[in-house]
C-alpha cells in the first residue's frame, strides 16, 4: 500500500498559520472549512487504496524550514516540508 502524507493543522494554530503563509488568498477562511476538505481528501485517498498519514505541522519548524531554504511559505513549500516527516 502506498503511503501519502497530508499536512494537518490544529485548530488552535489556525490564526497564526494564516498570518505566516505567503498564499493566504488561496487558503480556506476558517479551520472548519479547511478541516472539512482535509477529511474529504483523506477519505477519497483512503477509498482509492492509499495509506494516509496525518502529519501534524509544527508552525515553528515550518517557518524555520522555509527560512533555511530561502523559500516562501506557500503550498509547495508546505508539501515539501511534510514529506520530510
């Protein structure tokens, strides 16, 4: 079975998260909206036979990851970060 890592953001981190990302305009307005999509994507991938692994994103680690690489904190960077976990 192929494993797929998905970034998971805690509700308590949401306000800080949307302040530190470079692509705020493409992100969900609320954690609840994001979480609904997260659960749908996870369910769809599981139904397709993938082993979905939730990766809890530590915002300090993510910020440091982007800073060390000189990259903006956008969807691509977050996907790359999650794959290192």
